[in-house]
C-alpha cells in the first residue's frame, strides 16, 4: 500500500511539473554555390548564384573565383581593390517571404590582405519592395590589415514587409578580401 501511495504521489508531481518544449534548431536556408565551387557563371562572369557591384564610377574592384589557398574545397571568392571607388561587394539575393519576425544569422569565412579604411565585412540586408528595411554590415567590427581565415557571424532581426534578403561580403577601400563557406540560418 505504501508503494502504491508513493507511485501515485510521483505521478501527481510529474503531471504538475512544467513541460519544457524541445529546443528549436535554426532552419538552414539553402544558398546557391556557398563555397564558390561551381564553375558555372552568371552575369558579367560572376560566380553562379552571386552578383557583384561597386559604389559608382569607373570599375575599381575585381571579383575573382580564386583557387589559391581557399578555406574549404578548391575555390573561394576574392575581391581586390583596383581603383578609387569607395566599395565593392558580392551578394546573393533570396526570396524572404515568411522570414518576418525571425532572426537571420549569416556566417562566412573571411581572409584579408592589407585592408584599410572601412575594411572587409559580411553583409545582410532585409529589403521590402526594393527599399532597405534593415541591415548589418559589421560596422563596429570590420576586418582590417592582413588576417588568416577566420569565421565571422552577423545577425539581423527581419522586419515586417520583408520580401528579399541579401547576404554577402564587402570591401571598403584598399586591399583584398577572400570569402568562403558561407551559410544562412533562421531562428
């Protein structure tokens, strides 16, 4: 009888205990050519799935799929400053319907050579109807100087009305930036 009372008391306590929901894992978002391994090219010979751009004026940045010293695989992306323009960047644009209210986490491996001025950064933008709604450009922690491969991660809370998310890397000023093995998740 005492055993039966202990079992009944244990069941009451177990039923009254708060239920902890299972931890939710971030959802991985598929990027095209995240390690720059594809030999297919897009517009202006950009790597498959990616597009390059610079601030304005005459071409001042060179965008190259580089086989020398990648982080992983056989290739990485390199951005070299070749002129006076302010910045050059490589990005990928994704449909972001349903992302609002979530946090996007963009990670990638960067390596730099003699970067200065604004340095090298990962970028993430939330766009709605073509307008920037929010962004994170690593403003407080740009990579400057000459650095080895290092993994960086940035996050962005995705606001309402977001229909596109752009992720990538940007070089502000002189030097070279390498990008490799990127990933995007939603939490």
